[in-house]
C-alpha cells in the first residue's frame, strides 16, 4: 500500500488530497481566511448562562457565541479556572504546574451556574468549527496533540492507545513516560509512538510543554475574546497525523508552502524529508496527478462503481441517505442473494471512502440491496466495520435492520466538503448553442495572433483538450502545431489538458498565470 499527499495552494485556500494506492480517499480544504479551527485555544467571556440546557454561551470573537455544556467543562475545571485567573491577574509567574496545587474534581452531575457566572473569563478550546448558523462548539478539557503524544494539563494519568497490542511495548512506553512526564500533566500515547525511541518521544513531549508555555505567556494580561494558542493548519495536521513509512510522495505546488512542509517533515520524521517535492509542471498539480478527474467523478449525487452498480447520495436537513443500486452490473450465474452480497460489499467499500472524502457527519442511513440470509447480513456488517477502522472521526455503526437499512452516526467537527461537479458550459455559456466546431482552429489561431503578435507576449503556453491537441498535431511535417510554433515563435508551447472541455482552450503567460481572453 502506497500513500501520497498532493497539495494545491491558491490565493484563497490550500487543498490537500490524500491518495491511497492511486485512489483519492480524503480531501482537506483549508481556507486562508478561516478564523476558527479545531484545536485553537481561546480566552472567552461568558455571555449567557442557559440553566435549562445546563450550558453557557461564550464569546470567543465569532458572530455567534460558542456553546459550552457542563459535561465539556471537564473534571479539573476548578484547577483550570484558578490557573487562568492567576495568569490573567499576574499572580501566577510561571507556566509550570509542578508547584500548582490541584483543586478537587467538580461534581459529575452539577450545575453550570455553580462553576461560572456571566461576565467571567474562561479558557476554552474549539471542539467543532462553526457549521451553518451555529457558533463553534467548545470544551474546557484542554488537550495539546503532538506527533506521538497528547498532553493534558491538570491531569496525572498516562493512557496508551488500544491499537498498540503488544503488552511489552505498552509497558515500555508507560515506564518511559513515568520517568519523564512533568508533574501536573497527563499523557495519551498515540499509536504511532510504537517502537519509537526515548529521544523521539522526549523531543515530542518537550515541544508540547513549550506549547503550554506559549499559551501561558499569551494568556498573561489578555482581554477576552482572544486566541491564545492556534492549532497548526489542517494541512500540517494531516501531515502530522498521517505521514508514516507507507508514504512515498508529498507534492506541493507553492514554494513557500514547500519549504514550510519540508522543514516540518524534517522535524517530525527526518528520514522522510526527501519525499517532499516541489511541483513545477505547466499543468495544474491536481490535473497532473489525476486528482481533479477523481474529484469530478466522486462528488456528484450519483457515484458509479466499477461493476456497473452505483450509489445515490442525498442530503436532508436531518440526515444523509445513501441508496445502493445494482444498475447495469453484468449478471453472473450466481443466484440473486449472492449477487446482492457482491454488490453490497463493493458498495460498502465506496461508502466508507465517501464518508471520509466528503467529511459527512451526523446521522447517515444506508439502504443496501435486500438480503434474506442472516449470515450474509452479518458478513456485510463485519466488512463495513473493518472498512471504517481507518476513519479517524468517531463513529458508530448499527447492524442491518429488518428493512435492510444500516444506520451510522459519525462525528461532525467541521462543515461537510461539498463540491459542485456540474459546470456551466464554457463554449456556449449556458445557451445550448456553440459555434461550428470546424472554426475552432481559426478561433485559436486568432487568439494566438492577438496575444503573441499584438501584445508581444513571450513564453505563452497554449492548453487544449486532448482531442483538439491530437488534431493539430496530426502529420509529421505538416502539422498545425508545427506551423504555429514556427510562425509565432516567442517560446510558444502547446500542451494537452484533460480537464478542459472539448472546445475549450486556455493560454498561460511565462509565469503560469492564465491570460484572460475576451
């Protein structure tokens, strides 16, 4: 299994595609103007206490107040609150918790008005980004995630990931951290810490403690609302959480971002630094790696499967519905029950991918093809659960109901990724009428003449649909392409681009920027 990260940077956002065995499995969009990200720590001010909800609304600087439920305060909220007030007032001089006197846990089923009051300052962390008309969801159970560890202030326990199965390795990690863990902090050991050296784990712990120092220093004298510690961008988080020995390539098309990622990869995994590459090709990076083609084929309402079966994905206000259809699947000699099982197993694979790819959260109902054999239903349920193991979002799957429906709940921490795959025809502009196709060559040459001869533009790259490119490239000594290059010179390049429509063409200047043709 080989994994790749393809990163496309634009002036408005950074889009990261995770490719697993040449198949797109995750698409991460990080807007450059995004103010609130999961993991950011804020000093907020209590705007309103909602006793009936046992919750409070906190002003963290967003247009809608953030929501803080009593259960999200955390057992050690009293200690966190006391520490926060000390930092704000200047009474607390150091960030270390070595000499900090911990207060008792708050009651499990207490009232929020007993812990905070309107106008109070509280330290909170973003648990869910703003979605639709709702403000962020927040928590006071602060956690600082690293490459191998998660640091938890005001706790003392050490927890080891259940995915580390070897008892000897679990004991080694626990004993190691018992020796180096600073007082007043708890730790969660992540799965990737398995077999890592004491030096690597110690360096990760030191970087997390340094983050807590930064949070404390930014908290001193702060006025709410204020961000006191920002989580890394989603691109860096994706690299931190996913890059492992199976990765063979990280390609990025922006030089500044390339240097940042290379430096970060050198920090977390020096042995993988050489897989980070700067893409300088003429075609867009997503076209070159086939990502754009996969996006357009997988984000529509209908998603085709290799066998001819297909999925229909619908979104309502309350839930998502996925319908499995056998479509034009070639009928085998097997009976209907076996055919239904084959289609359902194939669909389960694609559904698990679609949930990650679109970041679908909330309630999902899947209508698989009816199967009457209980053993087959159990086989489908087990396969689906296994496929969902790679999904980092918290989820719960119920066995198929008597109506053949599988119900899923999946954690939603940020808005769903929605990409409109329907495009306005660039050649007719939605009118339904196009110029005669035989005139396209004359139209392109007129544009070349205007750009190169009229505007004296040098280093022009002409991008064409592969069919048109093949047509102008026809003939060894008398091709239209050869005549154009010889006639207009000035470093003219002509290339094909799959993502263009049949009669669409584009021209780029020597800096790779599109020349707008009126």
